[in-house]
């Protein structure tokens, strides 16, 4: 989950209350919000810390969730970090699917469906899927590989 303890993370935790099973949820950077959330799930809150510590915590998860709906989000660092660690990412967008995300992500257009998508994906989780996600990320998310896509995106934004 994201580092900014804003409405998206708290909304996600509220939506996860609707799931049948209980899960372990990692909120990187959410330590200062631990008293604001009541959850049936085991929520692990971390303080804000260095990139090295973030990198050490991401592989503890099975999936990543990005709830930002802002069209300027582009290619968030958290997506890159999660996929490089082998995590599939569930992301929210009401716009056009992000072509760079698609091989390693599950897109949802309705934030009220995120908990259902999370639960469904966790029921299908396999270690081999995570290995293929990491391999795809390593092979395709370098600047050298993404250069053409970045230029095309910049031209379309103008």
C-alpha cells in the first residue's frame, strides 16, 4: 500500500472489511495512522523509512495495490518496485488501460470492487506467477526498453 496515509489507504482498509477471509496487510509508511484504523485484518504498519528498507519489505507481500486515480500518476515508482519484486499490482483507473502496466497488473475501474479483486487474485496466487512477473519487469522496464513508449506518451500529452 502507498506511503501517504491519505484517503486511499484508509478507504482500502475499510473495503477489505467486506472480505470473507482475514488477511495480513502491509502499510508501508502508515505507522502514524495506526490509531485511525479499525480492522479485522492483521495490519502491519511501518514508519517512513529509507528506500533500502522499503525494498526489504515489499517482497513480504503477495500483491500490491495502487489506488491513485490521478491521471498524472503515469508510471509510479511503487509499481516498478512491486513488479521488480515479483508482485502483481492491482491498480485503479477510469481512463485507458496503461499499456506498460497490463502484463503485470490487474486493472479495476471501480474502487468499490478493489477488495473483491484482491480476494479473487489471492485465491489464484502462485509462486510461478510471481517469478514470471519479476522476469517480465526485469526484461521490459529499463529506460532503454521503455524509451519509445515514454516518447510516445509525451507526444500524446502535448
